[in-house]
C-alpha cells in the first residue's frame, strides 16, 4: 500500500491528486492531508479520505481542525504549522509526497521530502525556481525520485524514459487568456479576466502567471533544473490547443512529444503509478473531436515581458531566479487584490531584479535572504505605484 501525503490538498492539484488516489483503493491511500488555512475544506477532505494526519499551516486554525475532526468521529490526528508538516513529510507516515502548495511557502516541505528520500511528485515549481540546484542535489544525495507534476515537465519526463539525454526541449504554452493582445489593451485587464484560463482550471496564482507568461518563464527555469539543460537549449512555443504538452529533440533528429487532454490527473497518475500506467479518470484523446488541428506560433516577448525576464534571470544565475520568483509572488498577490494593474506585474519584477544584482547562491540562507529582500523591495515599489496594503 502506497501512502501518500498530499500537500496543498484543498487546491486544484491537491483535489486532482485525491481524485486519482481514490480510484486505486487497493494500491494507495492518502495518509497525510495538508492545507494553508481552509479548515472547512480540509475537514471535508478528511471525512472523505480518512487520512492518519491532517495539517493546517495557520496555527490559529488548529483548534477548529482538532475539534472538527473529533466532531466528525475521525481518528485523524490534527497538526499545525510548517515544522509539523516537515516532520510528517520526512517521517514514516508517507512514502510518496505530492508537493502542491503554491509559492515559496512550499519550499521547506518539498526539501524535507527530498532529504527523506521520498517519491516526490513535484507540482510546486516555485521551489525549483527559488532553490533548484539545492533541491536537485538533496534529491540526488538522498535518492529521492522526483516526478514533475507540471504538464510540460511531466511530458518531457515521459519522453526521456529511455535515459537518452535531450538535445533540446520545447515547452508548449497555451498563450493564456490574452494571447494576441497588445500591451495597450493589457493595461486594463482585471483579475477576473486574468484568472479565466481558456484551457486549464487552476489556482489563482498560477492562472495569473499563465496570463503574464511568467508561468512559462518559471517553467523554463524548472526545466533547466529537472533535466540539466542550459537555457539556450530550451525553447517556448505557443500551442493554443494545449494538447501537445511538450517536445524533446534528440541528437538523431527525432522529436518525441506527449499528448493528452488538458487535465492534470494524467500527470498525477504518471507520478503515482510510475513506471506503471494507471487509470486517471481522464478520457482518451480524440484529435478529430478536439478540432483536428494542432497549431504553433512564437511567443510575443514584447507584449509579455515576463518570459524574457525569466530567461534573463536563468542566464544571470545565482540569486536572480529567487528574486524573480519573490517579486512575482508579491506582484501577483497585489494584482489579485486590485492594488496594481496587470502591467505593473512585469514592471515590479523587472525593477526588483534591477535593484538586486545577482550574487552567488551557495546556501539556503543566501537564497531565503534574497527572497526576503526582493519581497520588501517589490512591496515598496507596489506601494509607490499607489497600491496600499
Ligand atoms: P491552489 O491555489 O489551487 O492551491 C494551493 C494549495 O496550497 C491550497 O491547498 C492551499 O491551502 C495551500 N497552501 C497555500 N499556502 C500554504 C502554506 N503556507 N502552507 C501550506 N499550504 C498552503 O494552487 P494550485 O493551482 O493547485 O497550484 C499548486 C502548485 O502547483 C503551484 O506551485 C502551481 O504552480 C503548481 N501547478 C499547478 C497546476 C494546476 O493545474 N493547477 C499545474 C502545474 C503546476
Ligand atoms: Mg505547466
């Protein structure tokens, strides 16, 4: 019996993971469920999946979790805080960890899973952007298996199954809700428009990242770490149908791609079952029913500067990707709260990168300090733009 910790259980990836796990009651079960602050949603999941442990990040929410579990007559143990989560992830309550907390908040538990040598289903791309070298090194040293849970990287993982190194990687991008828009039109977009993704149903932060193309930028950095490819061997191609999830070119001229409907349960089933193929609940791909066309176009680097900012941060190295990620998290949060406009997101990230010339990132402390400093600078910039906290 595979025992799975689902971190970010109440989110989009978390609920998809639980959907797949529940299809295989003989083979796997959710033993740990963790969420940020949504106690009622976490309690509802506990009633359905009956985990051994439930963790809420917000300590103030602990009494409500504990009392709710008791009132429901469940044996699930209640925990609160990041340290409790890290201990559960590292301990024998689970052998597989679905890392699906959003943002840099997911780094600590992701690192704990890597250091404990777990099978790590890694959706939390921000941890790779912030501390990719460190995370990959820890996973290697402690023999953790990382299976990427990002549709593009999961596709590449599948294409690389025979062990041959890639010559080049092509990440596909849907283009987001504003594909084809100009910079002037983008200035006025609202949070509601930005989170309405044409192809994928996702949490609010990654939806905004998809709209700015920062998501693809983060994915370029993610791919660099996961597959040890340099920035100049990674290309981005807009593919509005979102059916080809990425491509890998090999030295012999072959290109392999993975296709499927845009539903994250496929990637999660790959991660949970690998190397076996298991049912995910996702239907078979019917290309004719999907319109019979696969289209590709170059991304618009001018209207969507976040993509170029991410490439530049990867090339600069050191603390630059951590700064990029932290400034972006702050800017997206301010945008979602209506405090700044859409184009203030790339502006904030760019200004923060300019204000913090990259230096070597030789330790977790250095990276976390860069993350904290970048957040402070980004917040100051946001406040100066008129966005009050
Ligand atoms: P979401 O907003 O739907 O869910 C986020 C989850 O994280 C929630 O359960 C929330 O309670 C939890 N959380 C937030 N802060 C926390 C904290 N401090 N401690 C513990 N838990 C906390 O987000 P999502 O769309 O599911 O995305 C999760 C991650 O997966 C992100 O890193 C995202 O980039 C990545 N990802 C998502 C998709 C997708 O299709 N949704 C695809 C690829 C990658
Ligand atoms: Mg993706």
